[in-house]
C-alpha cells in the first residue's frame, strides 16, 4: 500500500466541509446562529457509511461534563450565558463492525470545529484553501481515504479488528476537549491504539502538553490624571508584575512553555485606571511539571508584589498603590489541573516506524496541546498525535490556511499501512 489518492468524492467532501462554518461560540463571541457542526458531522458520517461505518453516537455532551472544577472558566461562563451552547456543539462517534475488546480496536480522533475566520474554500489543483484545511478538516478526510485503502487490503477490519472514529467539537477556543473528547473517552470509545489527527509533519508524537491560564487582577479605584496619587495605578502595577513574572518563570525546555500574554487596563490618556488584568499561559508536558510551574508562579507573584511595594513606596504618585498592592491584587486561575500526555510502548512504536513508515517526532522538540491529553493514564492504550502539514507553515488559525493534496494523500497512505499492520499484529501482542 504505497499510494492512496483522494478520490473525487473525498475531494468534494473536503470542499463541502470547508464551506460549512464550524467555529464554536468560544471563538465567535457567543454567536451560534451560523454554526453548522451538526451538518458537517452528518456529511462526514455519510461518507464514512460508504466504507461500512455505523453512527453509534451523535449528540452533545451532558451538562455535567462542564460542571467540573477543572473545566476552564471561559467554558463554564459560556455554558451559562450562551443559549444552546452544548446543543450546538455535538460529538460524533463512528464504528466499523461490532463493538470489540479494546485490545482489538484502533481509534482515530478528528475535530471538525475550527477557529473563527472564514475564507472561501477552493482547490487549485495542488492546495486546498479555507478555514480548517489543515486544522483539521483536511486530515479528517484524508483519514477516510486511508481507511478506505486499509479496508480493501485487510478483510479482518470490521470483523476481527474494530475501528472507531471520534469526530468532535470543542477542541478550539480553549475548550480543551472538556465537552468533546473527554466525555467520549470516559464513555469507553477508545482503542488499544489511538491516533489524534493533528498537523505533525507526518510524524508521530507520543506526547501532548496541557496548559494553565493565570490571571493577575487588580481591583482598585480610578483617579483623574491631575491627581494620580488618589487612585491605584493598575497600569504601572501590572506592567511591573508582567516584567517580574517574565523573568521569574522557569524555563522548562521541551516540557512546556511560559508566556506572558494579554495586559489590559484602559484606553484613555487622561485618567488613572484602578482596575486591570494580566494573563499568563503556562503549558507543561507532565502533571509534575505543571504543579511545579504553578507553585513557582504563585511564589513569584507574591515576590513581585513585595518588590513593587519596595520600589514605588517612596514615590508620591504611587505611594497608595504600593501600600495597598496586596489588598487590591489577586492571582486567579482560569484554567488548571488538566492532564498531559506522555506515553511509550515499543510494540506500538514499531507499528508506526517499521510497518507504517512514520518517523517519530524528535524528543528535543516541544510538543503542543491538543485533545490527546485525555488519553493520559487510560489503561491498556497507546496514544500518538499524527497528521499532515505544519501548524505554522500551513497558516493554521490564520489567513491563508491551506493543505497540500500530496501531503494529505501521503497521510492517507500511512494511515492505511498503520491500520493494516495493527490488524495483523494485535492478536500476537
């Protein structure tokens, strides 16, 4: 199995999916009026049905899925404020053949939601253009092409070997899979081998970082610019803390990244803003690293407040801010306690490398965050992230997003070889 071209129906399916707006309300500011995830998933299910796949689940997660403490604050707020938040974002599960034991099953996860921003879809003979072309509607369609080839080559698929496809919502927008992938994993829709189809340059990545979001918030009082000493100057305080935290946060190398992100107080030139917020995003490759980074940030936050008080306490215009910095400033966690994926299995890695011809993602390169985190610690499983293209080079999340037909077809070929090899080897493992 060396060549798996996308047929006409698969090319048409990809263009159809690209034409459907599927950015969720976390991306669109709460708007669900144009969201067509149900339609996109139904079209995908119809195409998979031609290969023998049956729809075993199509619907939203239960409300309890987003009532947990580890669900990002943005998700919990949106669920309360946006009508039809969950109902408009269903999840689809497809299965080839009967339900089989985990050891005899391979699972693929694709997400059909995208970031905001729509571009007219087109195919120029080489590249597919449009929102989701590489992240991740293109990989989702290439997956079907690869499975089509594998089913033709391996009669045991759907009989002795099971195949599950999760086509989920809630991957983008900071949802972190909390109402998409996680419920499906907890319901048991997993396999011995699990592949999350995200752009990795056709390499397999057995890791996925998770992330925390911290917010340093100042709640003081404003003042006019003629009397700056009468208010709490959140701009100066947060600006100082941003620099202090940027220097204090540890460099975790390939095990995560720390990034000082948005800072906001106000827009006017003639007032002192007493309220504001500073955000930090902290990724980590293991639960232990995440815990250590969180403790370090908390420590650095308190040290920063002390340093600010010492430095600005003797300056007239900032004396009030310095004296009351601790009482008006708080460290809040908007996202925390999520798992991170890191697994190894010589048997599974031989399937990727020797049987499917898929190289391993270099250990010295950082991983990235995706829904694969929810496979961490699931017994009897091995999980890797693998897909065509590159998030940056293919302009994922940006204008000009595209996917190369040749890379999609190469991904399909490798998926076909991987599934065939899995089917022929699991019973001996």
